[in-house]
């Protein structure tokens, strides 16, 4: 699509050239993939301003659409949606703080042998870990009581979120918990639930 912007605000433009290329027609054949694509589109539109290009995010968005339209399994579709949501936050400068407490900076790591949360020299780490949308990251047990707005995260969920490459191999039950956490975060950021959140 080629167009020329005439007014200073950029709200009106003259369309000079248009070529239809049905690149994502397969999305119409899979409802879960279509809903994921629409959700990703909604969030991208909400977090970006007009005339503020983000080439790396654009490439990730196109890759997300191309991948999700070819994905048949619901858990795989959800995994790609979560991965794109994490990348969207990173590219717009509000990436989640997932390796340390967002308040005191104490390192938060999982114990490989127990699957729980370990104690680190960098900070005091307990068993209960929380996520705060307002703090944009994790809260350690020493800090969480000072923040009423938070959600507790199970060690298994935290492990996946800290290592997004595990998303495609994650069980659908855990993926739904992660997506619920993402929807809670986006709702706090936007001050209302995203329209497509009701489908997830």
C-alpha cells in the first residue's frame, strides 16, 4: 500500500497504489490461530504510536503471523502468542524483569534439582515468588508484602517464563496460566482488558 500524508497530524492520506496479497489466508481456517493473530494485532496497535516505526518488532510480528497460521495444535498457537507478547513488551521498552526482584534487585533463580526457588548470594530468595504489574516484574518474599497489587507465580510457570524457548513444549494447562498472567499485566497497563482477552 502506497499513500501520501497531507495533513500535519497524519490522520488523512491519499492512497496512490494498492496491491492485494492474501498472505495470511490460512488464518481463516483455524479459529484459535485467527484469535491469536487478532490478539497480537490489537496489542501491537495499542502499544505503538502512528509514525513511530519499529522495524525489529514489525519483523517479529510478521514472523508470528506466518508461524501461527501454519500451527494446528492449540497449545502451540498459545505458545507463539505468549512469545510474541513477551517480544512486544521488550521492543516497546517495557520488558518484564524476570531474573531479579523489581524492588530490591535480589536475584531470583530456580533450583535445578528441586524445581523450586533457590537462595542466592546476590539477594535473599524464598519459596513464594510474586509478579507485580505495577513494578513490571517479580517480587521476592522480603518485598512482596509492601505491594498489594501482585500475583503469585508457581515455580514451574516461572521456569517457563524465564526460559521462553520452553514455551512450545509446555503443557496447555501451564500455558493458560501464563497467558492469564499476561492478560492481567496487559489489563493493568491499558487500564482495561484487551478486547481479544475474552477468547483466552
